[in-house]
C-alpha cells in the first residue's frame, strides 16, 4: 500500500515537472515569423550590430522597445522593495541571534559580552532610524524606498521616476535630521527596471 502511494506521488511530481518545463519552453521560446523565412522576431528587432563579437561576450542591453506600463512598473518596484527589506531583516535577525548567543554564553568574556551588547544596541538603533526615514520619505515624497545605514553612510533607493531636484533636497533633509550625517555621506539611487 505504501509503495503504491509513493509511486503515485512520484508519478504526479514527474508529470507536474514535465508540465512546468513545457509551459516554460512554450512562453519563453522565440516566435518565428513564417516557416519559409525561418527568421526569429527577436533577431529582427535587434538594432545593434556587433562586429567582431565573440560567442559568450557579455554586454548590457537597454531596450527602448520595452516600456512597462504603470501597473507593471509598480509591481516590479513593490516586489524589489519587499524582497530587499525581507533580506535585510533576515540578515539582521541572524546577526542579532549570533550576538544574543554570545551574550547568553557563560563562557564568553566580559569584553565580548560588552561588545556584543553594543553591537546589538547599534542594530536596534539602525532598524529604528531606517524605519523612521523610510516612513518620512513615503509620507513626504509618496514613493517606495529603502534606506540602508552602514558605517556612517546612508544609501536611499527610491522607485524609478520619483526623483527631481526638490525631492532630492527633501530626502537629504530628512536623512540629515534623523541621522546627523553630512550631505556628502548620503547617496540617492533611483531604481531602474
């Protein structure tokens, strides 16, 4: 009985995997204009010519043909900011857990406990300040953003199309008030997609 359940489960997983591969191939395969021409649409839309290019050479491609509509752009930005904030929180949780292990370990020296406690305090203060800055930028500018405070610098990532001269000044003003950093220690990056 157990053997049949396992075989059935394995067969189901194999079929699901095959279906996923088929769907992926179907939707990512290049489109052919006609059977006689045999030319691929993706190759026809390429406007650049690479003379002397070698197979495997990497190059950056900026396509002016592809324009994301507002909903798609917002979805991409929202997904990026959500995953970045999740990665940041996961890294901090792991660091805090390691520091707590040092603090709780009875074999730790008083110096290492003091350093771990100070580092844990720094992490919690950074979390609070970053969250405050993100909330203020969202309230004042109205855009998705991510603030990273690291070693006396601040990096702010905002969604594409949300920066102009006035907003740059407003964001820098918020960061200076919250952190006390000078303007040259603040970097603004507009997300590209």
